[in-house]
C-alpha cells in the first residue's frame, strides 16, 4: 500500500514501494518455476506409464545433484528442464576402463537342443527335420486338412493386418482350389533360405528391395514379419502388451508365393526349367532378429536369469541349421542418430539428442558397474529406461552370440558405408554368398537405377548433424566395442572413424 502526502510520495515511501515490488516479482518467478517443475515431472511420469515402461522397472537410475534450497527460481526452472543433466560430465576415461574390464567374458552357454524344442513343441512338430533333396530352399510337402481345402489361408493373422498380403493369399487360395482333383491335397511349404537380421537403420530395407530384382530371389511381400522375436510370442509392439500369438503356420504362409514358383520345378516343365526353378530362394529381413529378445522377460519375468536363457538364433538354428545369415551394420554413432530421427515423432533437435545420449550412457554405466556386459545389453528394464537405443550399437555382443550356433561362413557381415560407396560390388558379395547366378545387363541396370529406400525425411535433414560433443561422446563409448568387432571379423574397416 502507498501512502500519499499532499499528493506526492515521500522518499521513505518510495523505498518501501521498491522493496514490495521486488518481493512480488520474486514470488511470481518462484511460483512460475515451481509450477513448471511440477508439470514437467508429471509429464515424465505420464509418458513413462503410457509407454508401458513401468511394466519392467529398471534398477538403474541417474544420480542428479540436489538443487540447494537457496537457489533462485530461474536456476530451479533450468534444472527442471534438464540443463544441469546435459552439462553433467561423464568421466569417459573411467567408463572406458569399465567397458574394457567387462569386454572379455566366457561365451554364452548354448541351450541343449532338447530344451529348445521343449519350449515350443508345436513349432518343431510342424517343421520337419529334413527337407526336399534337389531343391535349394528348405522346403517340404504338407498335407492340407479337409477343413482348410477351400482356403488354406483363412484366418491368417498377417493377412488380417496387411491388405497386400491378403490379396496374395486370395490368389494363392484360388490357384489351390483349381489344383484340387478330388484326391488328397498337399502343398509345398518353405522356410527362408536366408535371413537379413539387422541392424535397424543400417540399410536392410534397401538391400531387401534390391535383392527382389534378382530373378532367382522370390521374396514374400512383407519385409519384416518380426515373427521369431515378437509375433510368435503374441507381441506386435511391446508397449501395447500381449495381443495374440501368430502360429507358425501363418508365418510359413508368407513364403507360399515363393513355394508356388518353386513347385513349378516338378510340374511339367523342361528339365532345364525344372533345374532353374529348383534353384529359386526366398528370405526375410526382420531387423529385430539379431538383437530383440525382450519377449522372454515379459513372458518369464519370474525367472532369476540375468540374461535370456534362449535367443532367437537358438530356434532358427534348431529348425534350419544350414540357414544363411546377412547382417548390415553402420557406424554406431550415425546409426543411433538416424534411429532417433526416425522413431522420435516430435520436438527433435541436436540438443535433445545430446541430452538423451548423455542420459543413456549414464544409465548404461550404472548397469555395467553392477552387472555383466551381456546382461546390460539384453536387459529389458535398462532398454526401456534409456531414451535412445544405445545398446543396439554394441554389435559385438550380438554377433558373438550368433556365432555360438552358426558357423562363421554362414554369416555375411556388411557395412552400410561400403554398400553406399560401391553398390554393385557389395551386391556381388551378397549374390556370391547366396550362390545365385550373375545378373543380366538389363537387371543390373534396373538394380542400380532403383531409388534408395527408407531415406531420411526432409524435415529430419533440416535438423542438421548431431553436435560435435555428442559425436565425440559416442565415439569414445563405442571405441572398445568396435575394436573387438574389427578383431573378430578380421577387418579394420569396422573400427570406423570419428568423422
């Protein structure tokens, strides 16, 4: 309140007014800061709960320094939005020593084949132990039950969710009915001859579509069924929880179009044509197959193992020990930024990416200080807690686990950088690995002129590159992992460079 004397304010009154005004501004700033802090904390809680992260709580938490009680409201607001965390330094020398101390570990214990079969008896009773001789792809004949004779694809869960695959199923069902001569019905079934298993944002989509242009490769039309890692367990997206298990029969239906072409090798063609058709192959390219084993933690959360007792490759190898495996990798620093830009939908920026990288590295360090490297890489709780998928770039852990069941010569490891710099040369390696014939000049021209698949969106390109500080941090984090990867593959190119 102001007191007036003869219509003018005294000097003493003016001093009181200034103090009162200053206190009011402080109070408003403090209340605004407190309100903003509450809203941010509430949004994080709601976001985590919405994503289902609380289903698998993580024991790994960041230790953020407490804000002193006499800190001003402006500093409190800055802390609330995470500036203090962004500036929080990571002792990379200490972290590097920790990584190197955990990098040498015994190979995983491969489960007994009987134990693998015991987890899914229906899968292993549906797929035979031996395949047709004289046919390059792993194929066999299967009797069709009478109730399925009109439409063997009725109720296929992939067809329910894909209009394109539903149309393929309708055409195959029509052809199947025309072949019914009143006797017992059977159809040719095939597994993929090869699997492109990862990693995400490493060029697997582009490779998939270019391989389609080779006349000996007959793909299913669905690039990523994610059956071995998710859908057979009843998960499509883990954040949505359990939905419906996709049976192995539905997965095999994906390759019936290729099987229909291969079956022509025994249907009245000339010997030359029969031989050519018998050499046709098919494959799939689920980029989750290499790394994603989260389903086990959701289905068997009561088990005490820190690491998944069974991995996707255990099942693939048991049904198909001669499978060909293709892995596409890229500089893990660039892979992570591309992954962030592709899967994050709003409020993207180089600064936000840096903040999330710092938090993820700190969470991983917290885990690694208490647990083995493999348990941290496979930890569902840690994976759900990290705001970016840092663990997907620790390629060496996943590769070594695949090498416990498949021979080195069955696995082709490529670099996206080589694929981009020398497309034809890299594809020639793939063709030789798959033992398919050379391309005609016309097919080679079509292959090279095909536009790139799944490239970075224009809006994401406008954000520019990551911050130099982020690049340096990720380079130091991955250096020891890349060194071991290059040693295992006997190829120094997998060291990558910090540019």
